[in-house]
C-alpha cells in the first residue's frame, strides 16, 4: 500500500508512478500482459492497446472512464467484478478476478485481471494499477485435459458394459451411448461382412442415428462396391476422419446423399479386426462440424477394438452348440480385460506392465513366458519374463529390425502370428530358420503367438507369448490376445507421456535451481572474520524455492550478512528472490544505513516496483569501532523481518537464540517502523543465521527443532564455520522437507 503527502510528495509519487509504469510496461510486454491505470478520484481509466484487444474494444471509442470496461464484460460476470473492485478499494488491498468478455463478433474470451490499490497520506484510495491477461487458451487446454482423462477412465465402464452385452442391439446401444456422451456424437454405424469370406461380397450395416427408413434399409444390405468410407475401411483397413461433410464428399462423392439424408456432418470411421483380417468398420457420426484431435481418434479406435471383441464374443456364443463352452469362456475373459485395464492404470514402467499382462492376462491362455518388444531408436528392445533363462533374455534384449523371430516381424510389419508348434514359426523364415529354431529350443518354447502393439496407425512393438507344449489357438484366444495388446499399448503410451512430462518438469527444476545457485555468490573474506555459506534444496522432489543468503563488505569496511526466504516454491519465487537479493544488496551498499533502515527501504522498493512477493529476512552488520578494536571485540547490529532468530555460540561454548520481537515480513505492509538490535560480539563467538528448513519437521514442533539446533551447535562448537555448516546439514540429511540456506560467521578468537 503506497501513500502520498504534500503536493511535492504527490509530484514525487507521480514521478515514481511513471517510472514504475515504465518498468511494468517492459515486464508486461514480455509476458503479453495488458496494463491499466484507474484514477479513483475522477473515475478515469487509462489502458493500453493490448488490454483493449483483450476486451474486444479496439474499434470502440472510449469515454476514458472505468465504465468503458462494462461494455464487453459478460453481463452475468459484471456484478462479481464490481464487488471485487469495491472490496479491493475498501480494504486498500489487491484485486484478482477472472471473467468473460464478449467481443463484437460474439466471441467469448476469458480475462484474468490483477490490480493494486494506491492510497494517499491520509489513507484514501486514490489509484488502482493492474494488468490483464487473456487466459482463454489456458483454461480451454485445462478443461480439455480433464475431459480426456475422464473419457479414458470411462472406457473401463464401456468395456464392462460391452462384456455384458447379449446381442448386437445391446452392443449398439452401449457404444451409441458412449459415443454420444464422450464425443458428442449423434449416433454410430456398424458395417460388417455379410458372409464368411474375406473380402466379403456384400456387407450389412446397423445405424443408431435417426435417418429416413429408406436410408436405414439401404445401409442394411450394401454391395461391396458402394463407395463410402465405412465399406472402404472394411476392405482396406484404412481409417477416415472428416471434420465436415464437404471433406468426405470430396473423396467419396457417393456418400454425400447418404450423409445429407442422415443429418451427418462430421464422420470418423475405423476398422474392426479379427485374426483373419478386417471384418467390419465402426463409424461415429456428428451432426455438426468437428475437428478430430489425436485423443478423439484414439478413443474411436478403442471403441472399435472393444466393439469388435464384443461382437466376436456374441457371434461365437451364437454359433453351434459345440462352441458354447468357448463362448462362455470368452465372456468370462471380458471381465479379465476390465481387471487388466484397471491394473495397467497402476503400472509405472515397462517391467510392471509386463508383470501385469503376464500375471493377470496371458496366463489364462496357458502361456508360460511373455515378451514385450518395443521399437527404440533404430532397433528393438525386448523385455522378458523369468520363464526364459538368463542367456535367452540377454540374446533377445536388443535386436535388429530384421532378426528372424515372429515377435520382431510383428513389431516391424504389424502382422499377427499364431503358431501351434515351433516348426510353424521356423517356416516363416526359410533362409534363417536355423537361427529361429535354435532360439526356440533354447527358450523351451513350442507354441507361440505374436501380435502388434499399435499407437494409432503406428506399430510401436509387439506382445508375444510362449508355451512349452503344442497348442491350437482358438479364435477367442486370438481375439483375447489382441485385446491384451490394445490395453498394453494404451498403458505404454500413458507411461511414455508421463515420463516425457516428468523429464520436462525435471528440466525446469534443474534450470530453476541452477538460476538460484548462480545468485548465491561466495562470501567475502574480511580480516578477522570467517564467513561460511551453504544452500541445499529440499530432499523431496519439490520445485526450487526462494531461500537465499548473501554476504558482502560495505563501503566503510563493515561486513553485511543476509539470509532470506521468499514465500512459495516455484520459478516465480526464485525470480522474486533474485530481485529482493539484488535490491537489498544495492540499498545496503549505497546507503550505509543501519539494518532496520535498509529493510524499510527494501520494503518500500518491493511495493513500489511491484515485485509481488513476501519474504522473511534477517540482515546483520558486523563492524569494529575503535573502542572495541583493542579488545578484539566487534559490534553486531541486526534487524529481523519475520525470520527465525539467529543463534549465537559464545566463545565459552554456550549457545543462545537472539530472540526479539520480529518485525513484519518484507512485502506485507510498507511504512511500518522496524527495529535495530545490537550486541558486542566477543572474540571466538559464532553467529548462525538460517532458513526454517533447518529446524522445521512434520514430526516435531518448531520449539523442538530449535532445541535440536542449539544442542547440535554446542556439540560442534570446536569446528570452523564451514565444517560446522557441513556437519549440521549432514545431520539433517534426507529429513529436510524445505530448502535450507545457512550462514555461519565467526569473530576471530584471541589467538588469531
């Protein structure tokens, strides 16, 4: 809160305001922020061009009054904005508000406004300064990320419902409801081979969207030559995603009339497959235009995979009586898919994915060994279960793309392989069969299967299983392994995305910590004083914070030491720390003032320059007046802005905290008087200044933490300052839950 006084003071405030505005203009230009300045005495409002763009008022004439903003703020949001402004003025505090603005063309944007109230010497609110930021895209991305996560979680329920579906109508109802809920669709369509041969001669369709009876009848029995995406997908296996009907009609003119009659604008069509190939297609239709994002495409592909599994299960169960047991087993395996999907959500790395798939999935097929083969760089990396001996696992851990194994072929070509015996697998590689046979024998494998792992249209690897006895793979078993592969690929993609995000976050943390350490310079070496400084980040993997130390000599020869802690743990805290450190150093050096005066001026600078952060700071100055020099003593002056009290270790080994009534934190309320404290520092005494990370623990009170520190310092009193700091930090060890900045200063003992 800033004040003005006399006319000269008002002029000085205006000049300072102009300077602050200029500095703020530079900062906000880099941050793409808009600026505004509201004179509360006459209601005049000055805002920059960027703010006018955000509010959609670029081409509107301005009255110059604050009421201009209401022309485009959403009517529903105006009462809340008015209340927020009034509250900030009444409390002489800050404004933080987020609201919608409606541009002349009807576009809605979201603006985040932040402001600071300035008052005169009488305490009257006279001005409010602030910034605007367009956060529309950020909020949209946040909402979209949440929606994508919720949609992925909903797939478990979709899989469960499809596993319980008794016929094609039930399957259609489940996927129709899911597509409407998760993708905003107006319906779905199945196109399926109408006979047992692939490619089929005719196809049959089933739709859930509303359409004229003649359109529904036409789709129910289609010639295979019908040039529409759903039929073409069945024949070629290719997926189609059209944002609007015109784009689809440009490639499939024959579909225009069907889509128009059915009220379809956007369309997504993906294949449904079986071990024999593509047997159908699933189309998701939308009544309006829609841009299909990669997350949408993956969702439709997962729908198709789950629907294909459900349809094949239903058909198998509806077959002849002799196949009923297989169909019942397949229905039970649907529950396994749901459980497997839930377990894979908890897997943290490739090894855990392999363990889940082996224990909760392929074991049902009688498989003894499982291999995940993933494309990495220019080759393949394989992860194997303990069924295979160490030598086999070593030999297949890293493979070239042309190595003669079915799992390599599946990972590179996308083909599925199901072999009843090793001889069948060897026959796949006529020129390299000897290598393949030797590895099969060494791995004690007879029957085997290998299916590709896909991420969209890309093949990222393969899932392979091995049995130690010959085995005839049934169609339900082949379908189940394909479903395992789809869930495995989803889990691997989630882990890859998480690892990439963690790597990016780690890089940001390393950058922030490097920035912070670059500002923590080595202490001076004044005559008669030994100064040691240390900084360690929190043991937990938290973001870097705003702890700092500083030590420098003043113009008159005195030594100034500082330890501070900016609130928060992020890049903003580190940046605020750098600003406060440099401001304090400059004020202390140029003014030669006592510590309390320096902190008061720092407080004013933090507010006037809109640093926007608070910090605890302890500033001390050690000097040696002539009357103390002959006894080897020094004068210690300090001022404490809400910081933990320093610890003084006397030359006789006793220790005491220099506890005083602490002043307010820096950045909390400028203009409040601050106090200086002083004492004579005898030769050999050690002053220890620290941040709260040294004494605060979740399992102990602050009083216990300070008692621990005093006892440790007494025990370590014989050590030099640098060794004392190192030993204290070693004893804190991994228990520190916050950053620690530490400074130890020792006055030369008599023998020095």
